[in-house]
């Protein structure tokens, strides 16, 4: 009877196992045959460990399964079935993940960014990665084991001998002695530390008393700080308003509105402004290079017993050439000659019917000179108006421009010969010259003169400008 009952129980267990196995098979088969949701696919370089019907997770929650795995070209195509309630977006990604060291692998999906286009049914998840596989973990563990083995070998070589042990014992003994010394120092310094702490406590008490006594002043200081902070806030608000105005102006400029906007947008206007700026730059550069020389000269004519005075300005726009403007006070003034034919009817006895009368008129007025000079080596050639008449001139410089010879030929057509003047000058002191010469050498009326001259340039005149301004 007992054997029959045991056989019946075994048979019953077998039947129940078959029923459970069939139920599980039907459940899995129905799940596999269900086509709810929608399908997507992804491509992997290696799907080792993945099988059909493996789970698909989102945030650790199953949302689908792998329907098929097949080879396309040199990549593995994995088709997934996703529940209808889950939406995948264009930047979605899928990653293989191992759930245990036994090799079970699933696919984990990141749905992507809401708002981007959705992946349609049958679409592709373009971002796919294999993640860390069990083999990678085993390789890493193997590398760690190798490192541990090398460290163990080094420690064995370092401490595996009697000599190494003795060194370790000596090091520990030295460490013990150092700790003992630290203990002695601490014991000796303990009372001093206590005194220092008592002093700190007393100083803290004194500081507290001072704060209590000066609390009113401190409160007023804090109020002033608050007022200062409020002023800073007001200044910040004003600065923000100014920045808003600047932003508006810069925006108008960027849009090409207003004068500045047109200046930044209109290429033709920009070219014109650049041309004007370049011309102004050339003009200012020429002014910077301009050198001015002022000359005061007075000569005494020995035969005429009179002084002749010159005021001259030299403008040198560049090296080697200059413009000379001169005002001359000549005691002989300006001489004009006129011829008049006089007819007599009847003529006096023994006189002709007509005769020529020459009148020489002298007027007391200033004379002017305006000349252009060109320097070649030690010689300077001049031409222009010399003492209100046309003329030519030649200057010769020697001894580093301290010795000069001047030759002037002017007053053409007034006399039989032009007026020729030769002058020599020597710089005795800086800016101070002695002069001597002969005037009107060819015609009658030759005269000899000598005199003094002062010559100043820009560097000498600059200190006088503030004095002139004060005088004005």
C-alpha cells in the first residue's frame, strides 16, 4: 500500500510539472506572438550575450522585448517591440547592459528629449553602444590581479630578507622614539598652552567689553554702511539705465540707423571718411615736420649813416627746402625814377625845343621779400621777390653752418646794372651772429655795412608760448 501511494505521489508531481511547464510555454509564446506597441531597430558591432525575447528596459522597468536578431552586412540588426505607452524621440539611445556575472544581458533605452521628432514605427535608434561586457570586466579583474601580483613580488623583495626586516625594525624604533619626543614636548608645552588660552580668553572678554561700550558707534557705523550700500544700489540702477541707452544706441548702429549706423554700413561713406582721415593725417604729419626759424637782423651802413633792419621767418616743411618771408625797414625807402619830356614853344635862347627831365622819388615805406630756397650740399639757391623786386640769391654754409656767405642779385631793370649785395656772417655765440658786407657793388652808390643778427628756431620759441598766452 505504501509503495502504491509513493508511486501515485511521484506521478502527481510529474503531471503538475508538465502542467506548469506548459503554462510557462504558453505565456512566453503568447507574449512573443503579441504584436502590440510598435517596432524599432538598432545596429550593434557585437551582440554577444543577447538573445531573442530578452527584455528592453527604460529606467529599470521592462517596456518591451527583442523580437529578432539577424546579420546585415558586418553589423548585427536587433529588432525591438516597444509598448505603445512609451515614446522614443530622435536623439534616443540604446545600450547593452549585463545584469549579472552569469552573462544575462538586456537592452536599456534612453527615450531622448521631449519636443524632438518621434521615431516612427519601424524606425531606427541611431545611437547604440555595447556597454561594458562581462569579458571586459574579467579582463579588468585579470589586470588588477597582475598588478597585485607585481606589488606582492616587490614587497617580498623589499621585506622578505633578514636585512629588510632589520631595516623595518629600525624604522619602527625611530618612529617610536619620535612619538616619545612628541609626548615630552607636549607635556612641557602644556602649561604654556594653558596660559596662552587664558590670555586669549581675557582678550576676548576685553573685546566684548569694548563692543558693549561702543555699541552705539558700531550701530551708527552699520547704518552708514547700509546707506552706502543703498547708494551703491542706486548707482547700479543708474548704470543699468545708461547701459540700456548704450544698448539701444549700439542696436541702432548695428541696424544702420543714424549717422554712426550709416558710417558703419555705407561702404562709400566709409571710404570717404577714410580718405578725409588720411588727408588730415598727411596734413597734421606735415605740420609736425614743419620747422620754423625766426631771424632778427640789423645792419649799419657806414656811408649812408643809417640802420637797416630785417625781420625774417623761415618755414621748412622738409629738409633741404624752405620758404622765406621777410619785412625790411630800409632808411632809403622805396626809390622810383620817372622820365618826362618837356617841350618849349618858343624855346629860350640857345636851348632846344624839348628836353628830358628825370625825377627820382623816394618814399619811406617797408619792403617785403618772399623767396623759395633749395639746399644742395653746402649751397642754397633762392629765387623770388627780394625787397619788393624780383631777384636771385645764393647762400654758402661752412664750419657746420656757423659761417655763411650770402649773395643777392635784385632790383633788375631800375638801374643800368642789377643791385648786387654780398654779406658774410659768423656765429660767435649760440644764436648770436656778427655780420659784414658790401651793398650795390656794380652801380654807383656803393656802401659798406656791418651788423648783428639773432636767429631762433622752434625749440627756442616753445618756452615763450606760455608767456605770450599769459600776456594776452
